[in-house]
């Protein structure tokens, strides 16, 4: 069983919008639906669950029904943090599925994930036991060691060779995620921003799979504009292909 657990508990503070960004409409649908559609159509995904911002559960269900997200079986209450949202989702899945099921933890606001990225993650996880979608760092890495408002000075430099940027999905067996969140509670670890960070702090050996620079997480208005631009481009591309097909059709019939 392969289960996608989508975290959708953010309020969009950094994006500065009046509604949570995962429910913001781009073209004709909310961002979370773009994300869910990728997992809906992937042949290796059996079930989708969402840790949803409190008060938006019914709206999410309505959107899912309208846009044909049939794999969405579970909607649970999100937490105050991403770690807590994942924990709530894992607790619900643990009631229904066996420990060997693979769980793909993914962000609702990472809608440009592709079939290939998901497949790469699953293949790596089944081979090595887990997988984190990553891309290599292409720029020099500098760390700020001062208050940027007072003095925007660069601090320590890190060579980019061998450095990876972790994205999502992040895939682990359900049993491993159950253990990790239980250990986090016992050790008073509450501040991790992603499953891979929690696993690293608990000493789990991590494996990476190939992702893409296009697999962005929508955090700022610039990210939103980039995604909207991509949607417009793809829509225009599909329309152009449809027009081309209608033009070609008479020539095929007459040949």
C-alpha cells in the first residue's frame, strides 16, 4: 500500500494573503487540488490523506468531490506545526494500515511535483528503506552570522559539492514514522520542519532520490506568481496542441 500524506495546515503568513495559500485559486482551481491531482493520477498511489487546517475540512472535501479526487479517503485536523500535522496524519493512518505501507509525506503547496519524482521516490524507498526527494545545490552556500537589518554581512562559506536541497515527497514506512513521532514525544523534540530532519535527529540513515528545481514549495508571492505563470503556459500549450490536432484531422481523413 502506497499512501500520500499531504500536509495542508499552513495559514500563509509569509505569502501575505487573506486565505491560506493552499486554498488560493490559480486559474480555475485551488492550489491543493493541483497537488492532489498528481497523486490521483499516479498509478502506484493507492490512498491519499490530508492533514487539513482546522475549519477548512468541509471545503477541502467539497473541492475534492468537484474535481474528482477519488483517492482522498482521510482528512484529519492539522497541528500547530508541520511536525504535529504529520503526527496527526500518521496516527490516523496507523489505525487503518499495516506498518509496511509506504507513506509519501508531501506539501499541499508543492503542486509542481511530477509523476517521475514520485516514481523515483518510491523506487528508492523500496530499495533502501526510505527516500527524500532532493536536488543538488547549484549556488555557493553562505551563512549569515549577523542581524541582516543592522548589517547584511555574509558569514561562513560551505562548499556546494555534495550538498543537497531536500524537497518532498519524503517516503518512509508507516511503522518507521510511527516510531519516529513516538520517539520525538519521548525526547521532547517538537521543532523539526520536515520528516527527514526528524529522522536525521533520531539517527536514521537517509537516502535521496532525484527531484527537480521546478518542484518548488509556494511560500512567497514570487513563488505564487511563478506557479501561476507555469499554469498559464501549460494551459496555452494544451490549447495549442488541441488546435493543431483539429487542423491535422482533415488532412488525415483526406489522405
